[in-house]
C-alpha cells in the first residue's frame, strides 16, 4: 500500500491519480469510497451524523484495505492513534504544503466541512496537525510550486 497523507488542499487526490498512471497501480480516494458506502456526501455526514461518525468510518475503511493500492486519505486521517498505527501497513508519503499554498488552493472551496469560518481557527488546525503528519511519514515530499506530475515523479524515485 502507498498512503498519501497531508492537509486539505495538499493535492493528495490529483497526485494519487498521476502516481497510479506512472506505477500502473490502482488508486482509491478514501473520502469518495466512504461517501459511496454511506450514500451521503462528507458534508452531509458531518452535518447529520457528526464528525465522530465520519472518523469511525474512516478507521474501519482503513482497516479493511487489503489490496495493494495507492490510497488518497482524508486530511484528518492522522488524528487517531489507531489510524496512525494502521498506516504502518504501507509506505506513507506526506505531501507537505506551506500554509500559504493551502490558502491559495482552497480559497474558492465551500465543500469541506472543516475548511470554514475563522482564518485563525483554520491555521490552528493546520499547525496542530503538522507533527502528526511528520510522525507517520516514511517520505516527506514538498508540494509548493510543483505540479502533480512533478510530485508523482519525485515519489516514484523515492519508493
Ligand atoms: C478532512 C479532510 C477531508 C475530509 C473531511 C475531513 C480533515 O479530506 O476527509 O472533510 O479533517 O482534514 P481532504 O483532505 O481530501 O480535503
């Protein structure tokens, strides 16, 4: 398994797609799979069932992955200790972005339930997660000012 982790807007999904083509290995987008499984969008899930419901689904989905695939995870995958442990079953690539890059990329985003409201609150969330991404990472790949294709080439060289 190759797990791509990183904050919202770090480009996990687009890099997963590129990497999948280069390695000839299938990829899955965890959020999309959980949405299909539950018949609800992530926003609906947060609104009607609460964040903890989504987090439980994330953990059981992660636990159930058995095929050798590239997994584009959700930005909060590193929050639970169980998840951090489960990620040890594969190679974890941390797509590391500067705060400014995230802000630029998510400026127009209205879909993500945890990318709302107060700027300081978002920045605090970003900063509070940095050490956790570092903790799980086997490789740290910088994504600032680089295309998904360049990032995928970089990952390919390292694994
Ligand atoms: C989340 C990130 C989202 C999604 C959910 C929660 C987070 O995924 O899983 O909205 O806690 O950072 P992306 O990183 O793909 O936006």
